[in-house]
């Protein structure tokens, strides 16, 4: 199926391309054990289950450290889901933690894991079924990744799965830009194209909708990603958002 040249595909990474929750949870737990000495080395199975449940409200990787600590302390995952920002800010204040330091530790742990056990790290970052085929069908010049993950991790996972991408087409944490701003930049760089943005977080899509200059962006909600039943229902009721059940060209209606 041939893709029209006037289309540009911008995909989120975690929750759209990669099911990274297991690796993120393990990394968060291991960094937490460095900060709080009362935590055991191995992550309890129930904490991982609860972490996956809470994952839809997590925005940036380093927050996994705090989620793991709060779950270990016995905070109910349901409370984290409904009161996430307040609970995160409370533990940052209580334990006088610096977010820059947490990000640094989180990245360093991943770097060490990749260096010492790359195949094991890749196994903990599987791609969603069908996503590899989709990405390989999109021409390189038309494929972009917009993510809060660090760019080198995105590149490593894609390369390990034999997926090519132009390195400068990965807009990651390193750029320190919000997704609506990145989409605005892409719109200015490619004025003659229609941008299709695929994202699994409803708040991100709502941010785009609330940005008047992005009114022509075609929005797709990845139902397979890190979102809730309530998110799906809300997305379905919004005329700007197209619900996606599987990652394939026919559902994107882009050819």
C-alpha cells in the first residue's frame, strides 16, 4: 500500500511503539533501592502489577522511582491514579529530592543495563504487535518520533528491531520541548503536509486540541497503550480524535 507523500507521521514511543512498562518499572525500582535502604533488591510481583496499573498517569521515566517507592510504602494504586501530581510532589518535598538528580540516576541505571546486558534490556522493551510492520511501511522522510524518553534509548530499541529512522527525526527528552511545541515546529518545517499524530495519552491529545495553531493536525488515540477505559470513552466522544485499535495503515486512512 503506497503512502501519499503529503503525509507526515508523528508517533509517541512508550505506549504506542514500545511496551516499556516492565523495563521502566524495574529501572525505577532499582534506582529507588539506591535512595531508600529499606527496599529489597528484587521488585515484588505485586508492585509490578500495581506499577502497570498506575503507568497511564506517569509522564516521564524518572517518576517511576517515586511510584515504586510510594507503592512499597503501601500507597494504594487507585489513589496514585486519581491524585498523582499531589502524591508525587509530596514525596519530592518530604524526602527533599531533586528531579534533575532523579533523571540523572534513572538514565545512568539504564545506560549501565544496556552496556552490561543489552539483549536482556531489549527483551524488557518489546514492540507492540503490528507496530514494526507499520513503521517499516512509512518512508523514512515521513516518519517522526515525539517522546518524553531520551533519544538514545529510542534509537537503541528501534535499531535492535531492525527499524530505520533518521536520528534527527527523534524528538525526545533531550530537546526539553512539549509535544504541542514540537508539532508546531514540524508544521512550520513541512507546511505542505498533513501531520498524523499518534499518542496513547489523552491529556497530551487534549493539549494539542487546545492549541489553536494545531487545528489541522489529525489526532489518533492508541487504545493499546497506557490509558484507561475512561480515557477511551472520553476520546471517542471528541470529534477531533480518531480511535485506533491496531497500528496499521488501513486504520490510519492515510493512503
